[in-house]
C-alpha cells in the first residue's frame, strides 16, 4: 500500500464485502502480525520456505498453511481461540 510492504487478510466478514461492486479499500484488510509471524511470512513469500507453521498457547491454536501454484503463493490461516470467563463472584 503506497509502496510499503504489508500483508492482507480476509475473513468471513471481509469476504461478504468483496461481492460489492465498489473497489475494495486495502487498508480495511491489513493483517497485523507479530515479529515472528512477519519473519515466517517473509520467508514463505520470498521462496525460502514452504513449511507449515503451527502454534498453540493458552488454548489458542494457529496454523499457517502455504499454498503455491506456479509462481503464485497464498498462505491459508486457520485459528481457534477459546474465550471463557467467570460470571459472578
């Protein structure tokens, strides 16, 4: 975006907007990464790695799954976050 490298992400709510006839605003699809995720994605998109990336912590699970067809690469991202809390005292 404007000459700066960024990663874009799409999810269910973003996908519904893509069916609109107006041109999408890329800023609405920015994917916020950690330094570790950025390094992983940089390696995948530069062709240095084709490895999956799996992590789990505190009941949260994430999987980055690179898919390459010809010279095109996308990374599918799957996640499950368990949100729980306590009501009352």
